């Protein structure tokens, strides 16, 4: 009885702390650059005079095909308009050297137990150390998860120095990344500028790296550092899939129209992309692919002309392979407002997250807190049964 009471006291304390942290996050969130707001959130913010509660937004269903506005850009976000002429001129320069490698990441000697079942690859930028820490300590943790061997890498380019005579800053970041790589063995650093429009370079370099250094990996999850991934649910989903078959699943966007408004960050002139709609693509916030598709994409993407929006680019590579990405309702790379799938739950409710695979738009603290709420010693007490994960999980069954 006393133990029960203590448990209850613990639970209310957790709730209280969560509420406090939530308030704090909310206060902070409003002051921030719009890096965690989704396209819909951005659009709606413009019409909303006073900021509402910290909310994720849902894609309007039944509306016209969504225009591409992408998802969370990594900081630093682009400033000024995009120089297409320069981009087109430099487009053929698409091979950059690897400055920090993890050659043993997927080898038996570096990975006790052999080849990973799941490789988690997270796009990050040098300055975002805290988010990397949050991911390392939560959903990106390496080791065995429900019997599956999980490995992790972060994908980085060279930070573009803010000030022109930023020689010192450059060496500073490089030294930090080397130290971080030494400590965690999870940093991949390439020699291109880490900018929003170079995410496509990150994509092709990662695909080439993974097929060279992780040739036998069963599945790969690739996403942003501001997502929450329910790795257990992801593994459940993958349990019935064959890594030798094609698979790329995520938050799939079909018939997105290129944005022709010059002042948009995602403006694409007709000279660069003339067709009225993009091929189907999976939102870059988080998607999963099989080892077979990884290897096929690596060679297909090498033949597709660079396109400045990375997830659309990957859609173009898929199209070249005559593959279509598979929509999965539990991948929410555009974030959530009132969870339409589960209206009985509030947004920051572990019972809601428990039913999803990927949720986009979280701060480092959000990620950590959600992990604690989901994986804490008591676990969330939810009225509804967990629908995604059913029965004990077995790899290779
Ligand atoms: C991409 O990186 C290259 C090499 O660092 C750089 O020259 C180029 O300006 C970058 N492109 C964009 C669009 O940021």
C-alpha cells in the first residue's frame, strides 16, 4: 500500500515536472527562430495574431495537393535568396571527401554481434551538440533493442563560418567534432558546406557511405535530429519485411507542386524543374528503407542531377528505379496538432507517442522528456491498448 502511494506520488511529481518543463519549453519556443514549426504552422502563424499554445499542425486532408515547403531546416537556415545560377554552375561538383569516418561502424569487430539490423542515420549540424546528446541518450541509443542490433551515425558537413575571418571558429568546430567522434564513434563529417541546400549532397554521400561501409545492414532509418522515433514500433513494422526486398516507407507526399513564388525559401524556377508536380517522396524528417533499396538508391542517385531539396531529390532517385515510397500513417514528419488519429489524447501525451513511429518538431528537452515518459520505470498508463506493437517481438521470424 505504501509502495503504491509512493508510486502515485512519483507519478504526480513527474506530471508536475513535465508541466513545468512544458511551460518552459513553450516560453522558449515562442522566442525561437521558426526552426521547429512545420510548413502548416508557418502558414498559419501568419494569420494568427497571438501565439496559441505550443502546437503541432496536421496536414489538411482533402485540400488541394500540398505545395512543397519542406520540413525543419537545420540551423543555420539560408539567408537571402538562393543563387540558382551559382548552384547550377557548381552542380557537377558533387564528390567531397570524408573528413571523419566510422569505418568499423557496421563491421563485426566494431559491432559485437555482427551486422546491425537497424542503422540510424541522423542529419545534424556541428553546433547542434545538445540535440545529438539527446538522441544518443534516447531513441538513438546503440545496442540491442528488442533483440535487434541498432547502430547510429550523425551526418555532418563543415559549418559555414558566420564571420568572414572565421578561421579560428572553423578549427574550433573541427577540434570539437574530432573529440566528439573519439568519444562516441558516431560522427560522419564531409568536406562540403553544411547548408540547407546542400542536404542533397548529404543524402548522396550518406547513401554511398552506407553501401560501402554497411553493405549488409538490414534496414536504415534516416531522419532529422528533431524527431522522436519510437524504435520499438519501427522494429515491429520491420519485423515482417524482407531486407532483400525494396522498401522505403515514411510520410509520403504525392503530387506536391513546386513553389514558384520567388520570395519562398523553397522557390524553384521552371528552368530548374519544369514539371507541374514532384514525384512522390517521403518527408525528410524521417523514413526507413531496406538494405536492398539503400544499395539501389546509392547508384540511382549518383545518376540524378542534383536538386536543392533533399527529400524531393530522393523521390527523383526512386522514380528512376520505378519505385514509389510507401506511406505509413505512424510517420508524422510534419508534426501534429490535435491528433486526428487519436482525438482522445493531447499532443504531448506519451500515450499518443506510443502509437506512432516518427514525430517531427521536438526540442532536445522534448525528446528527452518524451523518452522518459515512455520508458520510465512505470511507463505511461494509457486507456487504449497499444495498437502498433502487438505481441512479443522476434527478429528474423
Ligand atoms: C555546398 O557546398 C559547397 C562546398 O563546400 C559550396 O561551395 C557550396 O556553396 C554549397 N552550396 C550551397 C547551396 O550552400
